[in-house]
C-alpha cells in the first residue's frame, strides 16, 4: 500500500515534502515607491488562526498595535478540497469586505491563471482589489517598519545592527524547525521522515543550549526570530508531537525552551492571538491522510501561564 501525500505537487519521488514558493511578493512601503503606499484602512489581512505562517503576521500586527490600521478576517480552520473558506463560527467569520466564499477567489481575482496551492496569510489591497503579498516573511517586515507613522509603537523587531544575524538564524529555524515539522509530518517514506525528524530535534537541542543563559534568542529583547520560532513551539506538544510523529521529546521536556515559550506567550496581547481549538481542529480534521478518523484529541494540558523564571536572564 503506497502512502498518499498531503500535497502531491509538493512531494518528491523520495517521499520528501518540498513547500511551494510564495506567489505574490509585492511590498507596501512607507514612501509609496513600490506602488503600494502605507495607509490606514487600505489593506486587509486574511488569516487562519491555525496556521503558524499566518500567526506570525497576526503577532506582529498586534505587537505594533496596527489593529486599527490593518483590518483582518479569519477563515474557517477546517480546510477541504475547495481550500480555505469564509464561514461564520467560533473565532472565524464570513468575508464582509469582498464577499468571497473561499480565499481562492482572491487568488483568481489577482491572477486568473494561478494554479498553485492557496495559502494564508494574504494581504489584500482594497484600492486595487488584488493581493499584495502572501509571504509571511515579507508581511512581518512590512508590519514592523512600513506603517510606523500610523502607530505609537516604537518596537523594532529587525534592528539594523542585528539584521545579518537574524537572517542567518531565520534560515536555520525555518529549514529545520518551522518547515522541519512539516517535512517530518508530510513525509511519505521512512527515510525522509527520519531525516527531517532527527534534524528537527538536533536543532531543538541546540536552541535549548543557546537559551540557557539568554532570555531570548539575541539577548534581553525579543526580536523577529523569536516569534518565528514561537509559532512552532506553541503547536508542538498539541499537534506536531503526535500528529506529525515528532515524538522524541516534547517542548515541556526542555526546561529552557518550555520556559521561553511561556515567557513569549505571556507578552501582553500574545495570548489573544492563540486559539488551540482552531489549531487542533485544523490539523486533526484537515489532514485526513494522516488522521483518517478526524478525531481531535482532548489533550495535552498546557500550562502556559505559570511562572517562567526567564526574567532573571539577560
């Protein structure tokens, strides 16, 4: 019996998952040189609370206090063969902006020839009626710096002196951890799975060691890389450990990583961006090739509000 891949067009002959590239990568800029000038009320974010890539952008939007500037609509966490849908339900809603029933309509409106997988997040331009970007990497940077005149937040998650180091660490975190859990979970061969899973835990071990003396990845202030890591750590014990077979250890088994996770979760405004119901229902009910019964587990019990003890570190 051959294993069926979650996304056939993103699977190699060796059973490895190879994620598709982002399709739309225009930029909103403060000075408008890109053709998309930063403006209050012009842009709208389409997201899933279940998706870690979308979650990153929700977090930066919240940290930069851009909620009044950039609107947001949440899709249904249950994705079927028609893709991400807009439905009324707990934590998600219809699309009151464009009346789309499915996010694929935004893609086809922007590019009628688009045939790739429809992904979140999406930044929509209300003026030109098209997608500006579906790249979470780019959107994090836009929200961090291009809308500064519309917010009183002075937070900079990508400070110039550390940009080279941030970029280098981001690559490792993405390849081995953020996408590493998917490379393990979506693998259709034993070799592909084991290679991805072992690389994942080797990097988690490295980060556990790195965080023994530092509160955050680069010291006493959280930066972009911390939130890129956070979204995977948050989902790890609830989803990736069991559903994706990333089960050598749990995050709770790592003293420094688990404290670090709680520390970030307790940053004001962050807990409000987290919805474990959406997260668990999405993964366990959508990936029916992995979980054909679509039964959603009741656990684990996660205590993310207990003392983290990280504030003593520099």
